[in-house]
């Protein structure tokens, strides 16, 4: 059976059927292999089965897919035999291949790989006859059995490891390389017994069966749990699947003039370009480097000496035991170094390289735009601009906005770190500072984190199955592995602090302890990691806010140069305001005044007001007055309810200077930047306790009875408080509270010259609500202006958070000088989801594809976003100079920010620590819109 569609693309021998632009079809690895081959680099030839084949595999199944594409695979295999001069599965020069995954987005370690495929008893003997190196061939065969059995046959990997450890123990050696040919022959027999016992049949010996089953396993690995979780954590969506790369094997384990390694054109942790970074092992295959079973060696002399100094290794021992590639294989190093420069200039970005040296000959196995920490990302972007490789706009687009979160959190205080008890130093695999309680499994890390604990995940070495625990951990500590180990690579990608290769630590998983120099550290004990130096400390170490300068400051300047959207912050205190201004906020987009009522004595005054507010409202109605001031002029001590009115007034009088003081301090911190102040929004019941103990405490505090408190709580009870007596509805019922807040704003503005307050009336659904509340505010401002002989410029607007407000925005704009979209409540009312309860099913909705993202985390642009579009168009139709912003928690989320740019908002507002993220995301939205 033949097909017109092309599913297999050949590369190598100086030419390629694919190109670097075909990432979606060939995957990142396949596209770059094709590109490197076209550049004339020493790439072992091979072919790529496309991601479209993976997609069809999921639809029609393995039998039909491989029947469909078998002619193309067979043709490519024949071409590969011609290119190498070898034959697959037979003959005096057997062709062996690797089978590797490779999606369009890099997913290091998440999918499966098989090396040395094509070996059986016949080809094994042919290889021995050909090479004269029995040990090398048998070592390759036992590796193949172990890897194929694990990936394809699903035999427990640990059983092979136990057998290997038993063989080394029996011979009293530590390293795999110390086993001779006889040892390996016996081990191969043992491995085959393990397979037979596990699956009830012999290990497959037919190379074509091996090939097809290997390709099938790679396709299957696209949907393994760790790959799915990785895509979820890294928001990788919309891909067809993984490609399968089948490539002629080259052997780094064929003797002491062979090696394998992983290298980086720039330091993936810091972004430094001081020397050529990376690690290699002599007489090894790729998995040996990342597994950390042997201590990897550095690429350059300079890097090797730096490593030795950090590990306390003398120069004599370093040169003898751990020579650099530059020293051990100078010609290969020179060639690799030249390729490093060529590839970075070609791709104009930091590259991660994989290479193998076989019998003194260098081969390139992979290049890709490398994973990097946030610190490295901003430094590399700025350095590449300064080096003339990229322009400013490209630099802005190179840094993932969410990565910046890594740069905005504390680092260790130097004096505190100097006093801390250092217990060991490992490799600084991923920078940052982390303090937490020790746990020893990914499952425990997730459980402890769910319970609110900050944890450090301690492992001998991590594996892809640990990704969930790594994601929730503050930091990761391993006893094995180098800078290119799984722990290091994944931690850097996640922005997690990681110290790797602490070989002096002995971990006991069963006892849930580790021992270092006689000290026993138990599960739950606190340790601290410095991922920038590799230091590990007992106990907690104090931290301090990072410096926002250097490359970080440079990338922020570039972001500000190209963004169109303003960026404000959500802040309720002077401290939060100062932090946000430091991070570049251009003002406050949301100050939630109710948060000011919860502190200390303030809540007492507010509770006193709540106790009598409804009573005062009824007295006003009975006396036919419109305001509390009118009531005060009419009521006498002899009238019923006089004490309640006085208590209400006293409460407002005590709250006024407190609010005024907060606003004054915030206006000073803003130094002339605008400040949107949302008036009281939540229902009153939130300010009173609902349990008996709490009610008794409040009664004693306020000098009243528990029964009275209980009655007030009962009277305030609502079936659905989110849709109840809150927001502007409170102001409509109790306009004196609106007047008090307006006076606090106006008086603070009079005290701080140049301040720019903007008053937001919340939860408006009908323009008449806004008009009524606006009248109270304007009258109060006029009173303050008259009393203090000042002229104030205070804008009045509303939050669009009710669907009715969005669709009647043309009417509301007649009264509002600005709209701020409160997308939290707009999502609740627009989608009909309770934010407090929807967590029970929203995760499934995302998994099932009903929503692409949790709509409370990423704005639902199709539904809720359409309400925003309507309000923007109608609002501007009425008032063309109306200022539009967003202040819901979506305001700091990059995809939402791109939408805000698209619909023409003036600004976004987010939490202080997300301001830099929003600045960069806004710049990227503007630059992508240009294209």
C-alpha cells in the first residue's frame, strides 16, 4: 500500500529533504538535524518520521499506520545503508541506529529514546569481528537490552540496575567501565532472563521488529503521564505529536579515544559567555552523562579549573583524573569549538549541543535553542543585541514574560548566609535561593505542598517521573548528576533553584533521611540551597529582595520602549505601592479600600458601624431625611435610636482619618502617578465572625451582647452574597459611607500636591446607580474644595464587572470618565461559575478541551472577552476620550495582556510582583501585532 503524502524525510550525507523551517512537521530535533546536515556539519545520517504520522497513529492505530508508511521507511532505510556502507540487521558491517523523539517544542527527557537498536546475537558477533573490541560491543548490547526493555517492553528498569550493581559488587568494582567482556556476557544472559520472566517471551532479536516497536514506543511516549504533565506545566498546546528520528549510531563507548557530551554555547544558568560550557565523559554513551553515575568532565580548561576550585579538587588531581576535552582531545575540541560559533551565529541564539566522538572523530547529534534560567535569558538577549546578532525587538521577544517571576523574589541575605551552617557544596545547577522542609519523593513533595508546606525535594537523581514534585518544590537537591543532568535541565527550565551532584550526601529513601559528615537530616527538617553557588545549609536562611538592575533593567527599558499598553498595579497599602513603583508601575489601577478596614482597631470601628447601619437607615426614612448630616441636625437625645445614630457617626468619624492617612501615604509613594480607588465592595457579613467563639469575642470587644451580634449576622445572611448586597448597592443603601470615603480621598488629595486620585464605583449594572453615587461623591468633593479653598481634579468612573454594564456601556459612559474591567466577577457572572466552587470541575473542563485554560487564570476571550469588546466599542462611541483598563487578576497574565492590546485598552493593572511581567508581555503584544 502506498500513499502520496510524505511521512519520512531523509537527512545527512551533505543534503537533507527537510529544512529548519519545518519544525511543526519534523519536530525541533529533526528540523535541526536536517539543517545541520545541510550546513555540512558532521551529522550521522538518518531519517525523520513526521509528527503527522504521530497524529495518524493516534487515530488509525499502529498496525494501519506502519502498513501505510512502511514503503517510505524501507526506502529511507535503504538510503541510510547506502550512505553509511552498512546493512541493517545483517552482514559483516551491521548498521545500528538510535530511535529518538522530537516534538516541535523542546521537552527534554519527557519522551523516550532507544540507542544501539539493531543488535542481536548475529550482529553482535559481526560487530566484534569488525571492531576487534569485544568489550565495547557487549557493553552496547547490554545497554540496548536494558533501554529497549524499559521503553518498549515495560520491564522494570530497577531489575536491570540491581543486576548491574550485583555484577560490579561481585567483582568489587565501582564503575561500569571496570567490567570486562566476560562480565558483560554474563550480564547479558541475566538481562535476557529478566525479560523472559517479566513478559513470558524472549527478547526480540529481529532488527526490523525492534525498529518498528521502537518507533511505536516513541509515538506512545507522546501521551505518557510525564510528557502530558510537562506540556501542561509549560503550556505547550496545539502540536500534532512527536516526530521519530532514526539515525545511524556512532559510539562514544568504543574506547578511550571516544566520548560523548552535552555542551552549551553560553552558561544556561547565568548567561555568561566566559568560555565554552558543558560536560563530557570518555568511553561513554549519552545516558551516562545525564545519569550522573560517573563524574562528568568539563569542555574547556578554564571551565575545568573553575569546577575543580568549587569542588576542592587540586590542579594535580584535576589534570590527572578529570581533564577537559580541550586537554584530552584537542583536535576534536577545536572542531567542536568552531561548530559552536557557527551554530550560534546561524541560529542567533544560545544553543544546546549533543555530540559524540567515535575513535577520534566528532559527530553532532543535536542542536536546539537552549533552555535557560530567567537571569540567563535576559542577559543572553541583551548580550546578543550588543554583539550585533539580533535587534532590540528580537531581544524583547526572546524572554518569556512568566520567566521574570524568577528574578522578582528574594535571595539570601549575605550576612545571614555567612552565619549559616554549610554542610556541603554541590554544583550550582540552577540559580536562586530556596529554603524548605526536606522530602524524599515527588509524591510527598506534592502532598506536603498541597498542605501549605514549602519543601526541598532531595533525590539521589531525578527522573522524568519526578516532574510533579519538582514543580511544587522550592528547590531540588541531588547527590548524583552534573550541570546537564535531568534535575539541572528541568529545574532551570522551571526556574527552580537546584544544587546537583552532592556526592558526599547519603540518602536513605526507606528511612527518609540523609547523612552528611555524620549529621542526620530527617524528613521535615529545614535546609537551604544556594543554586548560584551550590552551597547547602542546615536550617533556614533569611532572604532579601533582588536588585532589579543590569540586564534585567536593560530588558525592561526595551520593553517600555516598544509597548503601547500602560501598566499599573493593584495595591492597597503604601508598602505595596512602593514595591510596585520600584517594579515600574505607572500608577494604581485598583486600590481595594475594604482591605484597609481589616487591620487592628479599624475593624472595630467598622463593626460598630455595621451593628447600627440598618437601624440608622430606617430612622432616616422615618424622619424623611436624605443624609446622615440632615439626620444629625434633626434627631435629639430624646428620640428613639439617637444612640445608634451617634454610634454610626462616631464610627465614620474614626474611619475617616485612617482612610485619609492611607491615601495620603499612597499618593506620596505614587509621586504624581494616578491612583484608582475602589469604594467599599464586599458584603458586610464578611466583616463579622460566623462562629460562636468569634461572635463572643466581638461582643466583648464592642461592649454589646452575643445575641445582638448573632442577630446582626443572621440579618446580613445572603443565599448568594456574590450577587447580593455589595458594591455600589451598599453605597445606595448607606450613602454616608460613600461620602466618608470620598471625603478621605479629597482631603488626602488636598494634602498631597500633584496627586491624581480616581474614584471607582464598583458593581454598577445600571447607569442610574452610578449617577446616584457620583452625585454623593461630587457634593463631597465640592464641600472639601470649599472648606480648604482648593481646586481638586478627581476623576469618577466605574468597574465593568456585571454583564449588563458591558452591554449598556454607552449609557454608563455618559457618567463615567473611565472603565476598569473587573474580569474576576465578569468571568463569574459571564460564565455562570462560582469561583469558590468551580475548582471541582474546571480542571476537567480544561482537560476535556471545553475551555483551553481555566477562565479564572486566563481570560476567556471568546465569551467574557466579547463582553469587553462590546463595552470598549460602546464606551468609546459615547465618550471618545474614556480611559479603559483591566484590574482583575487576569491583568498580569501574558495571553490576556495580548488580548487587552488587541481590543485597545489603555492599561492593564496587576499585583506588584507581576508588573515587570506585564511590561514585557505588553511589549511583546505590540511587536507581534506589527507582524
